C-alpha cells in the first residue's frame, strides 16, 4: 500500500556543517513506516487520562500538546512499536 498523494518529503534542519553531500543521487524512492512493517501503538492509561482531562478543561476547540515516547523495531524487523508514556501540555507563549 503506497499512498503517494498523502506522503510529504522530509527535510533535516539547517546546520553550519554538513555530514554528507546534500546533492540528490539516484531515483526518488518513497519511505513509509507501514510499507514493510506492521505499526503498533501503545499508550499508558495515565497518559491518556491526563490528555483527556487537559482537553476537557481547555476552553479552545483546538490546542497544542506533546505526546512523548519511544520508537522501537522488533528483533525480527517485522513490526514497529511506538510506546507513548508521557503527556506534556506545552506552553501557550
């Protein structure tokens, strides 16, 4: 399953020194996390409850926050696990 219309190119932040030659080489290829692997999402109940409570207390319909966690690939390389274990409401300023 390759959804080219929904994929966006990624770029790295600007830096003062380059670790590699930024000139494109070869054909363009697509990179999608679920193309070859089965993605799995895990979230602790505490994190989900904190995010839910913050959303209910917020007067705005849209607000910004951060969900922090770890990304790991299984030993066999067949699946990718995203474990979210922390909620950060961020700052308004």
